[in-house]
C-alpha cells in the first residue's frame, strides 16, 4: 500500500471533463492511495492515520498522472542484444517514467509471427518492470508484399501493427492492411514517407544543400500523410501516424481530424526540441551522427508547428522513438552512421522543457504521455481503478551521461547536457519499479 | 612565406578567410616555377610523409597530389579502395587508427560521403586535406581555379563568373561558389532546374539562371561542370543531346561574354556534351592551365600544413 501526498494530479475524468484528443483538464492538488495493485482513492486530503499500513511518500511539487505509455521504442531483442535487451530497455523505460513501452517489430527475426511475439512477451514477463506491448509487422519481413498473420499476433499480445521505419508504399496493400488490422482490433501505425521524393535521409534545406547532403523535402512526408488519410477513410479504419516531422503534416492532420477522420499521431521528443542545426554539432561545418534520425530533424518553423500541434491535440502523443545503438554503429562518417537517438530516458525532460518554456500546458504534456497513448491503444485511461501511475518531479535537475543511462544506447546529442524534469516514481500494477530518491 | 598558416587542416573553403586564400595562392605562385625547372624537386618537406587515401576513383587529383608531394621531397604513399582493407569492410575509424600508427604528417582523403574528411580530422593526430567529399567540398579544386583566374585576370575581386551545369551533385561548384563570393564575385549559376538545388541560391548567396545566355552576359569567367550519364536514369535529364543543345558551352553561346572571357572545366570533359570540342581546345580555354596550377596549389597546401609554417593539428577527440 502506498500513500502519495502533496502532489498535483492530472486526470481529466476527475474533473468531469470529456476525454479525448486535446483534453486540457488542469492539475489539482490531491493525495493518492494505491492498494491491492490499483489506485483506490484520489482525494484532496488523505490522512496517514486512516491508512496505517501504507508507505507514506511525500510528492509535493510533483505531477501525478496515468502511467506513461511509449508508443514507439526499438528494444532490439531478439537479434540485436548488443544494442539493447528487453531488460535494459525496460530499465531505461522505468527511469524515463514509462509504465508501458511498445516494442517495434524491426527485430531479427522480425516480429511478424506469433512465435516471435510469444518470445518477447515471455522474456518481458520474467521480471517486474514496465509492460512490454509489442507491435507486430504489417507485412511479412517488413517487405511490403504480404500481410502478416495479424489475428494470431493479436492473440499473442500485439497491440498494433507497423512496418517500423518502412512505409507501406503500395496503396492497395495499405488499404487492405487497414481493413484487416481493424478487424482484429489492432492499431495500424505508419511511417509516412514517399520514397520517390526522398533522394536522401536528411532534410532538404539550405543547410543540407550547403553541407552537400542528400535530402528529402517536407513534402516527402506530407504527400504520404495526405494519401494515407484518404486510405484510412476508404478503409473505415483508424490510422496512427508515427513521428510527425513537418509543418505540412500537422496542417493535414488538423484538417482531417476536423473532418472526423479516425486518425491519431505522435511526435518524437527530438523533433519537438531540436532542428537540423543539431547536425552541425555546434560548428559552422559539422556532420554530427548523433543527430542523424528518421524522419530528419527539420527547421524552426516545423518545430514550432509540431509544438503547436501537440498543444492543441492535433498530435495526440509524444513517443520516444527510442533507437539505441552501439558506439560502433554511430561513430562513423555521417552517411555510414546508423539512424536514431536513444531517448527513453530523456523524453520526459524534453517534454518538461516545453512546459517550462511556456510552449505546452502541463496538463497536455501529461495527457500526451499518459491518457492519449492509452486512448490510441484502447487501454484504460485516468487514475482510479488501474495500477499504472507516473510521478514526475518537474524541477529535478540531472545530466545524462554514458555511465548513468540505463539503456545500452548512449547515442543521444543530449549526453552531458543539463536537463530539468524527470520521473520521481514509476509505478506498475501498484508496485514501484523506479524510485528516483531511493536510487 | 613567413606568416604561419592558421589552420591544421584544409577541409573546406567555409573555414577560410580571404587572407587565408591569398596566402595559399601567393605560396602557390612562389612554388609554381619548381614544376618548370629541369630538376623539379625542392627539399622542403624531406622526411615528411603524405598518405593519399582515395575512396573514389580519381586519376588527375591523385596524380596531382602525388606529384605535389614528391616535388617537395615528401614521401608519398597512395592507398585506394580497390587494393586496400577497405574492401574487406574496415571502418573509416579503424583505417584512421591504422594509418595513424604509421605516423603520417598529412592524410589527403577523397571520399564519397560528405563530411568524411571532417571525421578523419577528428580521429587522427595529423593534418588532413580534403581532396573531395561527396557533394560537399573540393577545396583544392576551388583554390587552383582561383589561382588560374587570378593569373589570367590579375585579380579575383568583383569578377563575373558563370558556373554551368550539374551544380546539384557538384562539390566543385560548391567550393568555387564559396571561394568566389569571399572575393565579392558576381557568381551566376546556370542549368536546368533539375540540376540546381532549390535552396542553392540562398545557401551560397549566388544568382541562379534558367538560361545560359543571361548568365554568360558580360562574364569574365565561364566554368562548365561535368554531366554524368547516370543523371538520365535519375530522371534529371532527358538526353545528353538535349543538354548539349540547351546548356552546352560553345563559341557562339559565349558571344555575350567579355571578349577576353576564359573557359574552365575541372575535368574530365565530355566533349560535345557540356563543352564544344573546339571551345575546349580554343584560345579561351584554360583547362590545361588549371591542371598545371593544380600541382602548384597542392604543393602550397602541403607546404603550409606540414612545413615550418604549419599550425599543429589539434589531434583526436579525448587525446
């Protein structure tokens, strides 16, 4: 039994507010009692004397909300255990405040069949920690040709399907995939990119032109988003657009949502807080592999549009897009370096930085990490009656270093950068799986 | 030649000031005569080692660097991909470390990835010279072009220079644009829109023309860039024939340029495509002067980096 006293609770249901994208219930000062594996009570004041068995924790100054769910993380197991394992990935997730993490299917072998899902669920279930909710592949081998056995994937525990960083390019196939996935209650998550417009992996701009890097314009994403929205309407199925990176995509999603299209979207912490200038690594001419990521970091006006889209709920969620790599994969000339940023442990700090900068209301930040991804997956929202809870200390100062990061992936441009805001407690099924103070 | 060179490496033009460029060109002037002597060798870099590390096929640039080193009495070694451990999958990091253990003074690198020389400079204790990286930079080409222009025109300042052709894929165009803008040149880019990046004018502060004639109007210098066959399969050009008709340089098309306008080409030329054969061999052409200047400019760069004038390289990260 746990009694969390003095925090600020964010739960739209408690305010009687309607739940849904863009919910902006304010936080309220309340105490929270966790017992029998679930949140039993949330009240303005709960006296310790009335709960003598409860472990008392002072969380004044902290934000409490439904346990954070990461919709998109590359946990690398099976197959690339030198980059990350389910154990190290879950430890990183817990330290990052996540009570559940969705494992992307781009493993070796690909999670395109029940046996692989079974293995992941089995490995993750052996030790306490954040839930691992796998995403299966849309197509066998992520090859974009034949549908995977989605009914079995769902039975085995997959919560959705995606071809990871491979967009499903054939329009007819995507239509059928949307129809088939929705038959079995699976969310379909798509990386939106038109390959014909992507001459290279970097943002097409004056900067990439100057550095001689092959780029892709914003429109490589925009035209794919526009097409996929139409296909979702045709299929009558819901679509989740992963890691939105361009201002144009935000506008398309806003318009589609206003029209009633069943679409949700997420944005990564790096696209919310960085621009292509990170490639310069602080110099005039630079080629910083730690800033190499897909979709590419873009320009200030994209970043501003993404933050605005997150604030108004056009972008439902923040997903880490955690992509751990070894030094060998990243320490190379830029074209040879692997894609991605190790971000499970910094996502919360990056979102908190938007709140402290006045760019994002705290309630929306908590929703974007907690209730919003729960809605995308059809999982329970709110605090009362369920066991996953995240407590954030928005004032905690820390600096990510290779030694302190729990992930095997030390590949983040934030290494050595002082950050503010971190998880204070991560509680899964009523049990503390991460305690920043006890550490 | 008394002022020390302020840079440990030559990685791009962007890092240089006009004074740096003038210093390199003046040094090249002083060394130019060496290649015309009966005994084409000076002892300046005796005991120094230069490794030419070429990840892309190159005949003229590699030969030019090799001769430059040899004429300064440096020991020059060529390492190219076809005959090296690179074919066995060695990373650039491991190649850097392996070569470093052999104590070179300068590594000259050509690589298909933009920024690769910057990576090498971070990981080795010696000086690094960029001999062409991806689509990014080819600083010694821009310097030898500047040397050739200055010899012909007496100055670089304020000249009207047209650069014609496949600017999108050209590190030569990028380095030349950067260098010429340092000296206030009116740089005009001409080519079909498929071969000129959308953001090029903004990125390099130059003018872009969709026709050859206005770009060549009153020009002092006209540079042609090589058109590669693969641009056809990338749907950037319909045919070499149509390119030659619309953007190929010829004596007729140069009618609007200054009477004494010079014609340049970084080579190797596709005669009949980007440049008319008669123009290439005619009195306006300085193509072979460029080649001769190349050796002198590369001698200057090696001398400034490895000779007594050189600044010490900063060394690898964490060293």
